[in-house]
C-alpha cells in the first residue's frame, strides 16, 4: 500500500492528471498493484526552496511496504516532477522514503500483516 504525497509551490496545470501519473509510476517501479496506490498532490505557494519561495520545487513523501530499488524510484519520480511541474533545479526536489512494516499499514479495516 504505497501512500505518496507531493507538496509543491509550482503551479499545477492538472492536479488530477499529475496524481494519476505519479500513481502509475509508483505502482510500476515498486511492482505494486495500482489499486493499492494512494497519491495526493498539494499546491502550497508558501513553500520555500533554498531559502526563497521564488525557487520552484517539490517535496515528495512516500510510505510503502517495501521500496524495492530506491535509486530507480527516486530518479523516476524526480524526472517526472521536474517535467510536469517545470522545476529548473532538481536540487529543489526532495523525496522522503519510508519503508513501513506490513503490521503498521492498513486498508479496508485491516492491516497488511
């Protein structure tokens, strides 16, 4: 059950479409069914990257049971956010990865382990 939240101060052209794209990417890279992926895209113009709100960027937080090859996931997500949000400096794209035990993740009223 991957949970992905993307916070950004870059204007989002189509938040629903972006949520679908990051969902598909997450499912594909992690090898999880897309039906288990939850994605949330949040626009917050008050965010500052490198000390300035004028710098466009994104913060992605992913919680999942198993993360697979983290380097492939980070590269793919960074590339997608850079392209979709028009972020010029990929140093302004930060990703927090959290590998959760199945006993700490639930859906449909039950935990996964």
